[in-house]
């Protein structure tokens, strides 16, 4: 990130993407911490945590409605951020 990127105005889509990414990262990091170093259990816990969060957010009609009213393709962003988190934490 360059110095001037901090001053760039984010679009509503960028803002939603960042919120989703931050939340997927937090849930994955919490799951890794809870696994206490067990790689097999850790992978399963991370996968389940990411999947559960994805399902909960996917089924939330209020968020989807708010995003639709703002012209944001919420389902696509949600799927992309789920895949990003899986790639990042489940190599």
C-alpha cells in the first residue's frame, strides 16, 4: 500500500469487501488460536468456522437487502471473501 492509498476514497463495494475480509480473518485467527497447535484439528476448526460464518451471512436477508439497495453484489463479494480466507488459512 502506497502512502497516497490511505487518502483514496473507498467505494461502498470496497467498504463491504473490507468488512467481510476483516471478519473472515478474525474468525479464522480465533479458530487457529482455539486449536492450540494441532494441525489436523486446526484445519477442521478453521474450515467449520469459515463455513458457518459464510452460511450465517448468506442467510442474512437484511444485509443482502441493504447491499442490493446500494447496488452492491453482496453474494459475489461474500463468496470471493470466503474463498480468499480458505486459500489464506487452509493451504
